[in-house]
C-alpha cells in the first residue's frame, strides 16, 4: 500500500491549528485507507503557532513538522516535498476551505495513472462560496493563464493538490517560484512536459481569516506570469 504525505503550510495560525489538524487527522483515519503522514510546514510564524505545533507532534506519531524561517508557500512545499519519502505527496490549506470529502478521490486519481490531481472550483460539480471580488479576480487570473500558456486546467490556485513523488522529482528543480506562484508554475511546466493532470470538483468556502493581501498578490502574479512567459 502506498504512503501518502499531506503538507499543511502555516503562517500565524495559532487560533485554528490544533482544531483543524485534529479534524484532518480524524478524517484520514476514517476515510483514506492508506498509511499517511501529516507534515506541518511552519512558514515564518511570529505568534504561538510553533509552540502549538510541537504539542500536536508530541501527541500524534503521524504528525511531524518542519520549520522554515523565510516566508513563501512554494518555499515551504519545496522543502517538505523534497525531503519526503512518501509515494504520493499533497498539500491543503490549513483553514480547510476545501471540503475534505474530495481528498480520497484526489489520491485515487493518482493511483489510477494521473501524475497530478488538483481540486477545482470551476469545473462541473463544484460548489463555491466566496465574495464576488475574489471570484472575479480568480477567474480573471485563470483566464490570463489560458491566454498566455494555453493550459487545459481551469483552476491553478486552489490549495488542494496531490502529485506522485516520482513525477515531482522530474520537475521540481525546473520550478523557480518560491511563493504563491509555485502551484501555477508547477502545473504549467508539468503539462508542457506531458504529465497527466486531473481536475476534480470540490466544495470550497472562502475563509474569513484569509491573510492574503489581494493587491500585492495580483502584482506578484502578473510579474510571475511575464517572467514565465519570457522563460518559455
């Protein structure tokens, strides 16, 4: 049986981390049917997150953590995934915005031959609750990706992805971004390399405690799109 690793990148999440890690762990025990490991990637937290992480890891043998001083989701995932020996590596956002019900299917798609499986808020069967502005910006972003890179997938941003470790090893060194664009660059380069990517519909609810600075993130995304377009 294949081993599954689930990475949770976190930044200043002391209010929710214990509750949400326990919810995730209980779900995996009841529904996954695989040997699994949860990796909490503490990504530059300045509150009491790290102390709570250490308590969680002492309590559960299947939960471990890594500490990355410098912020950046791509930086956290790169370290967690490259140092992991699981057959399938994955990640999700710590706020559990994406319903966990979709996670077993994410893994099943990898087992059935896909290199990457991603949650999507824009395919048939998905159910999304978010503000008009966030929805508008997200659709606009993914439209830009289609125009610039002719991608086949519809949602590069959803924080709910899995990839076979062998496929990851073929492409990780080619991915330059260390922050929010990491997912997008990974998917675009994977598709160009001929990797099979499967999108699955998800139930997704926007977090009220999102720490994303929308204007700053948009500016960074545009710079990254231009950089990647020039590179390719």
